[in-house]
C-alpha cells in the first residue's frame, strides 16, 4: 500500500485492545468500522438520490408548471416541452416513477401505435400543483449541498471511528 493510501486507511481503523473488563477484538473492530461506514455511505447515497430526484424528475415537473401545463387543454407533448434532446428528463416523463402520481397523461385521439408515445400530452393537474412545487423545489439541493453532505458524512465517519476507543474506555471504567 502506498503511503498516502495507508495514511488515509489509518483514519478507518480501530485498534484491538484488551480492556480490564472485556476484550475488543480485531474482528469486533472491523465489524464496528463496517457498520459506521455503511451508515455514512447510506447517507451519501440518499443525498445522491435526492439530488437526482430534485434535478431530473423535478426538472420535468418545474418545466410543466413553468409552461402552464395544468389542465388537459394546456397539456404539452415532450417535443413541445423541449425534452426530445434531454434523454434523462424524457425517460423520467415517460417511464419514471417519481412523477407517476403527479403528472397526468392525455392520450392522442387516433394516433398510430408507433407515434402514440410522441403524441402523448402531459400536465400536472391544478389540485396537484402545490404538491409538485413543494416536492420538487430546487432550493437547497444543488451541487454545493451534495458536496457538503459527502464531506460531512466522511468527517462524521472518521470522528465516530476515532471516538470509539474513548467510548470503550469509558464503558470499561463504568463496569
């Protein structure tokens, strides 16, 4: 292992030690480190998912609301929304689950099977408009918040791992 990698790995090690009333084995140390890292990785994955939902399905919802697509009469096609060259947004609109309960589809009257998907019109009903605005609000969910969450989760992981020996000493003194 190279020196920088070894130094980084040392942040995630809890030394095995014999206490007066119990023994903290290397196996227990690995288990605790794995548990702490799993929690922190879960926090990071949740932040990434939140970032995705706010920007991709949220982008579609905000676009529909900005264009005034709030009724069957004002519903718009993916082409009218400018989504044909934005594959992630288009996929979320057509097949994603995040928008399923908010976006309503107006079927084309008599379109051939192969063009039916291109002719679908979408809108967010007026009664669901507030819910869509609240759920997909852009504020506070940008790249900066994502970076702060990732760094914060890493700092918390290191702090917890470094505090566990102190906690074990306190527990040993109580016993």
